[in-house]
C-alpha cells in the first residue's frame, strides 16, 4: 500500500517547513571586518596575531587544552 499526497498539500507543507533566508546582509565587506584590526595599536595587533597562531597550533589536537593559559601568557608577555 502506498500513500499519495496531492501536489498542493506537498507544496503547503514545504512552504510551512522551509527555512526563510535572513533579511540582513549576508555578504560581508572585508574592509569592515578588517577596520578594527587595522586601527588597533601595535600591541593589540601583536596579541591578536599571536593568539590566532596559538589557536592554529592547537587545531590538530583532538581535545585542545590550556588555550586560555596560552592566551593569558601571550597577553602578559606583550603588556610587560
């Protein structure tokens, strides 16, 4: 025994269950994203670069550990 659903019922269910696209801008301008980094002081830029590198170094790990300690160490080194 097979079930048959009418086209209108299928269309209605699809419309009700379908995800709506967001109304905000989905394509970001890289200049807007980079502005805070470019305008930051050299110390802040160094912290950001070193934190990103520390995170990249831990990406291969199954369970990355001590990233918070690494970030704290980086901040202390740059500030002093």
